[in-house]
C-alpha cells in the first residue's frame, strides 16, 4: 500500500489535551483558533485539534469515566456531545466548527480511539453500507488498558473495512484535516503482542485514502516500535516516539536518546513525533503530571531547549497550553521565524558525536546550502563549548548567526565557542 503524501514539512498547531484534558468544549476550541489566527498563523501555526472524549457528555477533567454513555449515531459512529459542542445539534457533527476554523485560514483536527464503541457492540447496532452489525466485526478481547470506550475491529470480518470507510466518510463531510488515532502505535501496554493493531492501521489508511479529503494521519501513543518504522512510514504521516510528554526535565532529557534512535526516518514518508509542547498555561480542569492550572514547569532555558530539539529534529510542533493566556515570553518563542524555519525546511537532521556526554550537538542542512547546528548543555553546570567547525562536519563560514537572538555573530572562523547555562541550548546558522 502506498499512501498519498500530503506533508512536505512537519505539522504545526495546537491540541486541546494539555490544557483541557478530556473536557474541551466548543468555546475553548474556537477561542484558541481565534488566537492562533490573530497571533500565530503568520508564523506557520495552522492546526486546531480537538483531543479525546469529544463524544462524552459528562467528561470533566483528565480522567476517563469507565463504561459511560457516549454520543453515537444509528450507524455505530461516535458524534460530538451537544452539551459541549452545541453547533453539532441536528446531525451537523463537527462541520460548523470546522467551517469557522477554515474561515480563519486554519485547519481542523480530531482525536479518535481505534476500534468500535463498546456500547455499539453491546446493543448490536447497525453499520453504514453493510448488512453486518457492530457485534459481528469486533474483537472483544482487543481493548485499551486505560480507556473503556472501544473494542478493536477484526480485520478478517466482513464489514470491518466498511465500518472504517463510514467513519472517514463522515469525517470528510465534517471537513476534518487531521486525525489523531490513539491506542494504536504503542508497545508498552501489550508487550506480549507488540504492534498488534497493524491491520487496523492498514484499514484506517485505506479508509482515509478513499474518503475524498486530504487528512494528516497521526498515530499515538508511543513508544512506537522502531522495527516497524517502514510500516509506520508507509501508512502514517506522523507517529509518536514516546508516551505522553510533560513539563519535566527528566522527560526532556530522555527525548535526546529517542531522537538519536529515530532520526534516520525523519521526512522519509512521515515524521517521528516527540509529542506535544507543554508551554504556557496547562491543566486548566485538573492536575496532571503537576499542579492544576499551572504555567509550564520548564524554565525559559528548558523551553528553548525543547523547541530547539523539536526544530532541528523536525518533529511535528503541537502546542498544548491555553493560547489565550500566553505571556510575551511564550509568544516570543513561538513567533521566531528563523527557528521555525529549521523545523519546516531543514534536511537530513542528525546528531554529531562529541567527546563530552553532557554536551549534545545536532546539525541539519538548509534549502540554500546553509547549515544549522544546535548545541545543548544537558548538565547541571554552566559549560563553555568549543567546537572546531570542520570536526562537526561544518566548513569555515563567512557568517554564524544566532537564530534565537536573530543576530549575526562571527565571520571567517574555523572555531566556535558558546557558554550555556544548565539545561540551556543555542541554535545557529552557518552561511557562506
């Protein structure tokens, strides 16, 4: 199977999970879209993604209500909860919200769980386009260990593909541009049967390709298995390398090793995903990996280090905070076109071996012959880094430019040095 490639560069956008968990509503989605259109769209940010449980009327935080009633149409397809998304009433689904987001010049995405609703199976409801029913296509032993909403779909059963086709046909009618499919890429929850959802990934890919609308396909959660990288690249546009990422230094530190493992697959059919950017105001509804209603726990140096790594590695960039509460410092990080250009236009990103285990160096190539290089101090002490440019695979340059400061620094040098505080980083461009 060969998917249609629709991404030349990593997606940039916002996802509702980090600030609203399972309980985001219509006002919050559109409010963040309006903010993005006004303040961030000019810098390349364009996706607004509604995360998990949009079909649950009683969702109220970050936890999932076990075996709760979900909103579903007559063909076993989950639909938005009208009390949270009032414009969906009368069978409109997400179309009114998508239309408003498109009018802002942005794109709209949703989160789904793989499979078919348990309540559809228990009630044995109809499927669109086939005589089979929900119970006849399910794998009742294939369940998510952290969410009770769904059973897996048996790809060997008549009607299974037709069910997925009906889902993506509905999403196309709604105007969806991005689908994040969950409980489908990880190995840690089912170690005895890793990557067991391979066939469902393939059904989803077929359904998406025939739905008549371009949509980014994102697979979660991680860690995705590296030995399945060719399959992931062939079927998805992005896939998670890790479990949920939050604003803790240990998680950011661990991401360097994951990027070192996955860099050969960047841009070759898709983009390995470092997960969301927990910046700004987080956890509005409930505490999660930290206090409720907090500003990110990352220091400014750590925020820059995260964005620098995501950019030079070319990870998708998905913001997690409540955008309307961004401060000037947060916006300055998100409105730097020179840093974002590394993410969008860099090529062949890769780490460079250095003798100091606390210092990490990455490089990538620009579209016009320029070279980007990022230097990271992963230690707990201030460090001065001295680099011979040719040792790092770089040639003597007429100009070294600091992309965070947006200022030229040196000319005609074969040696470069910078001093970095603990957990800090720098991002440079060499131009001839």
